C-alpha cells in the first residue's frame, strides 16, 4: 500500500493530482498477540495429560476390581476347604501389590486430571486472548526531527488528507517547515 506521491505545491500555482480514497474497512488488517500454534499447544498438552490420566485411572480401576474378585473367590474357597493354603497366601500377597499399584495409579490419575484441566483452561484463555484483532496500519511516513535524514532534508513538508464527514467534507493540509 505504499503508493504515496509527494507533489510539490508552489504558491500561486494551481496544482491538480488524483487521490484514491480507501474505505476504513478496506484498510483494516488483523493480527494476533502470539503465533497461533502457542495457545493450541497449551490446550493440546492439557488434553494429552488428561487422556493419560484417564488411561491410568482405568488401569487402576481394573487392578482394584481384580483384587476384589480374587478376595471374593479366596473367601469362597476358604469356606469350602476350611482354610487357606500357602500357595493362596502368596497369590493373595501378589494381589495386594496389584491393588496398591491400582490405587496409586488412580491417585496419579487424579493429579493428572487437575494438571490437564488447568492446562486446558489456560489454553482456552490464551486462545481467547490470541483472537484476531483488527487494526489500521499507519500510512503516514513522518520524519522525526532528531534523525539524520531529517537534518539532510530541510525542505518543507506538506501533508494533504481528505476529511470525509457528513457535516464537514473537505481537505486538511499540514505544512511543516
């Protein structure tokens, strides 16, 4: 959009030049705070952590359920045989280890639900803040007085801008010398 022309305006001489008027809507551009992948990465990481938590929770639930079935079966067998034998006691100790592992997996899963949920919420908030925001780019190329290019170019500067308002159409000119 850098098709700017700097006409020379001389006092007393009629100057004519064409101006292209651009609607504000056509000048509007959009930008984000961050690259689009960042909030989606946080959101996706939260989903992944929660999904691993679901897997651990299901594994722990199966282990605890198997322990319950084993205890029930051992109780029925003990009633039939009037006691426990040594093999069943070792098997029962293995089942206790599996049950403990299942309970530990369920506790870890609960922590992963919390961490994953926090990351999902954070990702959603980041997605909201990273939505496209409209802005109008600056078209003026003003030169700051303190820069070396301003010292080299001592010619007067004239800016002409159209004013389009229902109550006051016209032009506005700024002269710097």
